[in-house]
C-alpha cells in the first residue's frame, strides 16, 4: 500500500517536483560558476582574442576556367533506351540457345507435349508475363 500512495503522491505533485529539480540544477550551476569564475573569465577573454585575430573577410582567388566549345553536328540523332515498358504477356515459344548449350530433359519433354521436336541448340520457353523493364 505504501508504494501505491508514494506513486500517487508523485503524480499529484508532479509540477512542484519539476520546479524543484530545475531550481536545484540552476543553484548548483551558479555555485560551480562562482567557484570557477577565474577560469571562466580566462576562457572568455581567450575566445575574444581569438575572434579579434580572425580577419573580417578572407581574400579569395578568383579563377575562371575556359573550355572549348564543341560544335554540334546538325542532324545528329540520339536514341534513348527507356526502361519503362508496359508489362505484357509472352506466349510459349522455342528459343535458340547460345553455342554449345543444350536443352534440359524436362524442356525437351515439355516441347514434345506441345507437339514440337527440339533441334540441337533449342529449348522450350513457358508463357510468362514481363515485369515492364528491358532485360
């Protein structure tokens, strides 16, 4: 029961406790400031001297770089490849493989089921949907 009443008391006096805590921190800061006044004054004076030594404006060397202009050829055509194609369905089909590659037994059987006899260097591709970008 005692623990519960303490928690209730803290909740009830929350503002007063916060004010007391801030006041204690401020009082301790003032005491430490008074004790170390000489060191603080020395630090401030050294900072002022440092700022006085710094010039108001720093000289800047200006450099102008000159580049040759490249003439643009009239009628120059630039082809851009965009990767934002619309997704679409691709039908099942035969595909020619690179030199030396062979179709798997599974692909040969699948092509036979669809009525195709694969030649060497060919494989069967199932129907699929593109994701909308160029490979």
